[in-house]
């Protein structure tokens, strides 16, 4: 039987991780601290296995957001990565290279949710083929969703 290994990291590729073992429960948190950490409506996190996280490039920088909690992020690009608490470590679902099977199973701090969150996906979809064609022409410096031997390509952070 082979061990489950998952990889991921920040947007710029400075912080990368490898997780050995089974992940825990994927969740959405509506608390105000998570909203602020992610700069979004909520956070989406999954529990990492105890002692199963290996930082393969740099490690996150941390901000202590409350007495028992600190939140990890990339010190170069600011990508939110972790929620560390006395019971363990949660990793941002969006930071995984493969997120396809990490659909949240529970919402926490539901009473703090923004009242319109439940209707955001009922909004019209922007359909403009020219817009999407222009997006495809953007040259991205974002780390790809797979492991790389060397990152960044020469000169990307030299600006």
C-alpha cells in the first residue's frame, strides 16, 4: 500500500509543501479573522496530518492573530497558507496543486458569515469571448500546479 502524498505552495513558489498521509476534514470558516486573512468572504481549509507536513522550499512567515492562533503566509507574495492552532494545522485548500477532491464538508463560525454569501453563485456569469482571449495572452509568473526543480525562472524576482 502506498502512502498518500500531496503537494502545493504559494502563488510565487517561494513556499512549497509536501504532505504525507491522509488529510482531515475540509471546511469553510466564516469568522472575521479568516475573512481578513484571506481578504475574502471566508476561508477554505483542510486539516493536515499530525507531523505530515514537509516544507520543501521556504517555510511560511506567521502572524499571531489571537492568543492561541497564528496564521502562515508567504513572506514574498503574501499568499495565505496556514491556520495553526493548539489542536493542529490547517492548510488553505487553494494552495494545493490538486484541489479537485477537497470540497468543504462543513461550515464553521456560520453565525459570522456575510449575509449575501449564500447567493453569490446565483449572480450572472460574465460571458465575453474577447475578455477570455485577452486573459490567455497574459504572461504569468505564478508557480505552476506541480513540483519544479528550480523556481523561479531566472530573473523573475530580480525586479
